């Protein structure tokens, strides 16, 4: 009561015991409801994770900010074609003029008008700038297009990372199920071996081997749980999900659907249209624009100029008049740099070499895309060919385990044979699930390489 604010203490004092009890119950109920709500797990499917990545990931948000920056830079370049308008005003007091005819002697003072002021405005409109404004705006637009492509590229990069993390955790979760089933079977087997030991049909060494096998599985379970926690944390970081949220993955029907694949040429041609190629082509276009900008230094600059102002006193005539006047002018101004005729040659050569470099980069990228699509396509076909083999190996391992177990129960096989058959079955079962998940991952990697993610 002493720690409560004064108003709260007075309010509680005024309430009856029954009212206090009711208020406390309501408070505790509300607190428990909030606690339960906060502890509710967040169930997340792979499509939901991909959707969240495009909205919440920091890398994606950064690329969108960079796109806005490129948009503003383009607007800034466009503003260069607008007229420059200025305003000037000044006022000052001046002294008389003192003349010295012989060094510092022979002073003679001349009275001046003691005040001077002016008020004027100027305007300059570029008419022709050798193409610098035109191509400057064009370059800014090309850079804006590149920034938009980079946003999509960043989205795709984050998506494939989310897919890899999600499916990696999924694979660990499936392994977790198998390990738990195996531990249950190991515990049952250990009971049987101990019973055989009590009847004197097996040695203590066989009991020790079974206990060691169970301990290994329990250690593997602990390690796998940690790996799942790390994978989920990585996924939460990618999706900007708070750490205190308990994340559960919805993997229902994730690998049950049959994966469809098109012919190789479809993926190859699609790969040549992906964001990286678009960026490379725009970089080539920018180098061409920079070439035109360098060439614009050879041309004169023309501007429409104008000014209008009020001045006091009138110093246009002699002797100056003690009155103000207004005057305006309008005309065309031309500027031409003679030094650019010989200084600009290096800029032109540098621009040509950069154009050649960018074309070479585009060709290299084209080869890289072709190689990556070919590699991912063949890896996908390879993993699909492995699926029936893993199913066959699982059936063989299951039958082998059944035979060895029957022999062991009839004291016709050693416990080491039983444990080896058990490990082989566990590995075969895991290979089936792992290969199916890997096939899904290869499917996404192929789509990513072809720019279809």
C-alpha cells in the first residue's frame, strides 16, 4: 500500500472488502490473459515467410530507401532545366573621397552622396548546354531504373535465404521425429537385452553396447534441438520477428505436392531476363550516356538572361545625380571553353574504355547465368533421380532390420548386428525425408537462378 500513489491508496480505502476482491480478481484475470496471449506461438508457413520477407527484412527496406534516393536525384537533375532566379538588395553609408596629390600631403576632399543602395532581381534560363542537362536527366532516370531492379534482386536474394533457412529447420524437425522414435525403440530394446541378461543368455558387454547406443541417440537429440533453435532464430532475424515470440513452422503438405519442371531452354531464356541482366544492360546504357556527356564539353553553352533593378544614386552619369533610377536588360549569353578542345580528349577515351568494360561485364554475366541455370537444372534432375533409390533403400533397410531383429530374438544374431541394422534403418528413413526436402530446395534454387522466384 505504501508504494501505491496517493490517489490509488484513497480509492482502495474507499472500496469495500468485496469490491477489492472483485477488482483484484479482474486485474489478475487480465494479466493472465495478456500473458497467455503473449505466449501463444506464431505459426508460420513458407509462403507466409516469403511474404513477410518482402515487407519486413532490413535489406529489402534499405534497397527501397535507395530507390527513393535515386528518384529524388532524378528530380534534382530535372530541376536543372528550370531558370535560376535571384534577388539582391544592399544599403550602405559612404564617406567623402580624400585625394592625396603628393604622397600623403596635398589632401583634397570631395563631397559624395553619403548613401548608396540597390535593389535588383536576375534570371537565367539555360537554352542549350551541349546536352549536359538532357543527358544528365537521362542518366538519372537510368540509375533510377537500376535502383528499382536492385530492389527486386534484393527481394529475391532474401527469399532464397528464407527458403534455405526454412527448409533447413524443416529437415532438422523431421530428423527430430526420427530420433525420438529411435530412442523409444532403443529403450524398449534395452529392456529386452537386460531381460536376456537376467536369464543369462547375453553378456554384460551387450547390455553396455545397447546403453551406449541409447546415450549416443540422446546426445544427438540434444544437439539437434540446439540446431533447430539456432535455425528458428536465424529465420526470425530474417523476417524481423521479435525474439520473445515462439515460432512454429507449418510444414503440412510442403513436400507432398508433386514438383513440376519445364524444359531447360525455358529456364535459360528466363535467366537472361532476370534482374542482374537488366542491371547490366542499364549499366551499359549509362556508359553510353556518360559518353554523350563527355562529348557535350565540345559544344558552347547558351543561356537566356535578364535583370531588372533599382539603384541609388545615379552613377551612370558624371557628375553623379542625387536621385535613383531603374534599369532592366534581357538577352542571350554564350560561353565556350577553348581549353576543353584539348582537355576533353582523355575524358572521351576513358568513356570509350568504360563502355567496352561494361559490355565485357555483360557478356561475363550472361555466361555465369547460363552456367548457373545449367548446373541447377542438372542438380534438380539428379535429386529427382535419387528419390526412388532412397525409397528402395528404405524398404531394404526395413526388411533387413526385421530379419536381424527376428534372428536376435531367437539368439541367432549378435547385438552389434541389431544395432547396425537399426542405424542403417534410421539413416535410410532420414535419407528419404532429406532427399524430398532437398528436391524442394533444388526446385527453388533453379527458379532463383532463372529469375522466377
